[in-house]
C-alpha cells in the first residue's frame, strides 16, 4: 500500500489540464472531514477556477510587475525568524534553486522562479482559506488542520498541491475578484491541479529533520 504522506509534495508547476468538477468536489468533501475545536468547522473556503481564476491570475501578476507592496497580507509574517529556523529555510531555498537548475548568479532565472509564485504556479484551481476576524489562534489552528487535510485529499485523488503564502499577498485583489467579505481574514491559498512532471521546477524534493531535532519525549 502506498504511503499518502510520501505522495504529497509541493508542486511548483502545473499542467493546464483542468480538474474535473466531480474530482474537485470529492477532494473538498474529504478535506471537510478535518477535526476542529468543538466541531466548529470555522473555515470559509473560496475556490477559483476557469475564467475567474484567470482574472485573478492576471490582476495578481500585474500587481507584482508594478511592484505593488506585498506586505498587506491579512496574516502577519514574522519580522525575524529564529536563527536555527532561518538556517533550515536558507538550505531549502538553496536546494530548490540547485535542483531546478538555477545558478546562484542568474538573477533573471531567480526572478522568473519567484514570479511563478504570483502566477499561482499555473494551477487550474486555487482555494483560499479564510476565517472570521473575531476568531483567535484556536481557529487558526483549525484552518491549518483543514489545509493539511485538503492537501492529503488532493494526493488521494491524484492531484498535486501547493500551500502558498505568496498567493494571499494582495488581499484587495482577492476580495474584489472573489467577493471575499471584509469580516473574513484571508489565511492562506492552496493551489491544486495536475503536476507538470517534466518541468524542472518540480525536480526539488524537500527533506525533514530527524525526530530527535524537534520531537521531545518524556518517559
């Protein structure tokens, strides 16, 4: 039996093949089984496909190319990461560039790679997970659990997925195109679709630290 946790990976480039509605619905129905505090199920998910997603993609790229500030995300990002976490992240970035065939000094290739994020990796489906602004970290945890379920459900149904903080960099665009109300905080976007297995952006494979590094047993 294949291991679902081994199947799931972050896809950085998708084919243009659309996801059949019945497949997408099955993925979302499975993700809906995520546990939550007191079964509150606080997530509100806005799913973009087809012409709506193309409008969103075009507006997002325009904002990026015009260098509109991407610091207005509804989810505040850490000003500084702890040094040991920053070291892990730097190693991951270096590995992605190396395995994608992007040379350290090739600034244009690095720019193209980063711009790909704001193109939503060419994914045919984008799901944006939101929470009511009155909710606290309790429900942010629930949203994270749902996001994990969504990506595992995608793998179960033969789809790739990408959790992308960059996809929620321009909340004003998401609200305008998708009609997301102001009382909902946009937490994260998850891209879904069929992996382009020939594209070099999908060569990288990420590693995980050993259990001894961040699991603390007490006997």
